[in-house]
C-alpha cells in the first residue's frame, strides 16, 4: 500500500522547490529591471544611442576557419537566472566574441565558428580538446607547452578584440588543452564587448573583473588554474 503521508511530503517538497525557483526568477527579473532603468538614465541625455538589447543582425559573416577532426554544436539558451540574457542576446554575444577573436594573431587559442543556424540559435565550433576539468577526471594530464607564452597570447588577443571573459572557473571547465599541449579559452556566453555589459548580472561581473585588476588579474587567475592542473 502507498503511504499517504509520504505522498503528501513529496507533494510538499515539489511545491517548496517550485516556490524557490519562482522566487529566484523574480529576483533575477528585478535585478534586470534595475539595470535597465540605470542604463536608460545614463543614455537618455545622449540619445540616440546604439541599442544593445535589440536590433541584432539577421545573419553574421563568419571568418574562414579550418575544420578540426572533431567538431561540436552549441545552442544559445535563455538563462535569465545565470546571465540575465535571453536567447537572442546570448547568441549575439558569443558569436560576436568568437568572430572578433578569430581575426587576431591568437585565434588558435579560441574555438572557431564553422556554421551558424539563426533559426535554432545553434552554431558549430571547432573542437579545442578536452577541458582541464575533464582531463583531471579521465587522465593522464597533458603537459601544457610553454604555458606562460600561451596565456600571454590569450590575454593579448582578448585585449585586441576588446573582449572580457566573465565566466572563469577554478576547476578548469572553460580552459581546454589539446593533445599537443595547446591551451584554448572557451564559452563566451557570459562576457562583455567594448566594456559594455548586456545585463545586470554581467555588469556586476564586469565590475568585479576591473576590481580584480582587469586583464592582468584575469591572467593571474589563468596561471593559477593551469598550475593547479599540471
């Protein structure tokens, strides 16, 4: 026989979980409203101003890129709680970052765009090898060749493209290393272009980025993560 009390507890657990999710969404929406009001107050006296929340291109010109033996598809998603971005914003942000980074001298340290499906928000990327986090699990680790020079190249490319990566994790999930020991930085769906944040969440992370030393501080974080995985 089923236990009526256990069923009631399970129902209560699900209701409580749904309430927590609704509260989190509500708080995220309030943060974005506050951000948009503040941005409007700053830009209104200087209007007209290029919009950052709408008016994205119907398509993008992708730089030429050589295919890797393995590729993968990524889909832009609406993640208001995590980044404050809807799907169109997330797609525009990541694609724009990757297009800029593909045109610099350090392009080999970032995924290259191969194909883009605007209808579904999916795009095909070159494979940059397993992440440091994955290699720590599967082993054995691959020796990163001249990590200082590679990190310097990544930082120089980011600066030249005016791109700020704002989703670095200590476990190395956003740093890849291929079998030749080449480092790559991936995942630009939480980033800033030209020091302009697309959401309140990104604005807060961008402020932390500058408070931590900007690109120099970001380089220090990269070195610490790489050292921890060697």
